[in-house]
C-alpha cells in the first residue's frame, strides 16, 4: 500500500525530478503530479516518465494532493504557499527541500490552516548540474535528510514525512531550525561562496601573454571549485535567506585566511605546516 494517494511536486529541477522518480520507483504514491509554468518542460518530464501527469494551474495541481513537496528556489516557496493554501484539502501535508530553514519554516507555518500540516525537510543530496534532465531516482539513496519540526508541528505529520524520506533510502535526522542554518551555513553555503569567489579571482588574473589563465589548471582546481558550476540563482537565494549565518561565517573564514597570510608573510614554516596538517586531518575525517 502506498504512503500517499497523490504527491504533487512543485518545481521539477534536479531535486524535484529526482524526488518524483524516487516516489514512482518505490511506489510511494498512487500518482505523482508535477507542477510548473513551462508546459513544454512538463511535457518532456512526462515523456521521460519522471512524473505521471502535470498541471500548469496551481489549484488543479494541489487540490487532490495529500502531499505537496516544494522544490522551487527558496525565495519562491512562501509566495507559492500563499497562493495555494486555500486550495489544499484538509489533512494534506506540505514539506520542502530547501537548504535554509529558520525563515522558511516560520513563514510557511504562519500560513497553514489548522487542518493542513507543514514539516520542514532538507534532503542532503544534489549536484552541480541542474534541471530534471539530470535527475535520478537514486539521488537520495544512502544520503542524510534533516527534518526541522517546531513546537507547532503535528506529530503524525512528522512521522509520515520521516517515513517518506526513509522509504527513499535516507537517514533522517531531526534538528532545530537555528542549528540547521548554522551547520549548513558552514558546511554548504560558505563553501559555495568560496568556490564562486575563487573562480572569480582566478578568472580575473591575466599575464602579458595570456588573457585567461584558468585553462592551465589541473585536476586540483577543478575538484576544489566543482560546486561553482551550481545554479547561481539558487545560491543567490540561499545566501540571502541565510544572510546572518553566511556573513558571520565569511568573517570567520577571512580571519582564518588572514592567519595563514601572516604565517606566509613571516615565513613561519613550522606553524604553516602545522596549520596545513590540521586541515588535512579534518579533511580525512570527512565521510
């Protein structure tokens, strides 16, 4: 027996398309509906069997759904909820895949009527490629998913959203919204900012014989800056939505970088090596 009669996926990008495919592959819903504004793309997604059907009208997309999953850019989620909330059937669940939680969860919960239940989710999966063409039904397999309940969260709704992600092969972790935004500001948002800035720095360097030097790079630069290929609009939204945490972490990073600069300037080879050795140990501990 499926978990849901109809799952409506709002926004068929990499995560939305992968979620739709995972739900269909694992039989988690009797029907998976995709919603978007671009009919040609929706038709292609249906032809690729990513979704069962699609709607370009929001009311038609959500009116019969007992689960709605928000997968557009973070800045679009609250406006979409505001637009669709009067169409939702009593008892339906709403969750999301956003990587910023505190502002989003507060805004969406405030819009929910008593008979509809929202649970914030953040599946830790993705890649530098975007669009449903890059989606895969196994994107979430063996990855982590953070859910962020609050004092207002309905316990049965929380249990069912946890089961949804577990059925996709994810390890589900419960976390407070502030702790979530602090942690992912450090391990995800800051690295993306650094990757973008690093590429802009290198991209602006030239010599008398070469206007562009990035073509001389080896695998190291490509590995270090892979995430700079991610969707710029999505990361613009994430940085602005998690502004306080990102700014604090940029300040912390600048302080650490300044320390390294001072070691190089003072030719403190022993401490510089120790600093790099500490970083290497941290990196080796990554799983």
